C-alpha cells in the first residue's frame, strides 16, 4: 500500500531514490528530498509491503497533470509487480482530477505498466 512520505522516513526514501540513475549523487539526492519536503506540489509516497518499505514513487502536480518524476523499487524485490502496483494506486489516487503523466526518465516504465494492465 502507498503511504505518504514523512520527514522521519527521509533515510529510507533517500536510499530508495538512490537506485534511480539520475539521482545517485548525494547532493542531487539531498536536493530532491528537500524539494519533496518543501514544495507543496511535489508528493512522495512509499510502498509498504508487510512490515517493510519496498519502493518509492514521486509526483509533481502541474495543473491537471500528476507527473511521475521518480519511481524506484528495492532491487531485491524487483520483478514482483511492486512498481506496477504503485503506479496503479497512484492513478486511482489522482483520478479523475489529474491525469498521470511521465517524464522522459519514467516514460518507459509507465508505458510498460499500461501494456501489462
């Protein structure tokens, strides 16, 4: 299930986001987390499965669009459908008020989720 990110989960969120290719640098990672903390239009959610957090998905609200900027799953749990579940829950959460869109970085994964639906 998706849970809203809280500042107390910062280290977990940073660890998950660090698996994304363009967020690996520490300064970039810290800036990204700071943006999720400070920007009211940026929302980060964590995927909690059983007792552990296994993934993260972040969106930026821009008008009618909810743009998926970040999506990451713990490498030891990839291939289990967690990413797809996060995208589905996010779509349900934001529809019909917002259309879920992708960035260049998340486009391929979101398209894959569409074709497997």
